[in-house]
C-alpha cells in the first residue's frame, strides 16, 4: 500500500479500536451500577425487614 492508502486504513482501525474500548467501558460501568444497586438495595431491604420483624 502507498502512504495515502495506508493512512485511511490506520484511521479506520483506530476508530474501530476506540469504539470497542468505549463499548467495553460502558458495559463495565453498567455492570458496576447494577452491582452497586443490588448491594445497596439489598442492604436497605435487609435492614428494613429486620426492623419490621
């Protein structure tokens, strides 16, 4: 490939890598939010049920 042909290919590859990284980060954030919510709500419900009993 020539320099002109190679540059767009590298740029596309970089974009693909950045998008994949972004998606992975978003999935990690979603998983962490769900875990935090489950732990926090679980603790809240646990405390609520103990006080009611």
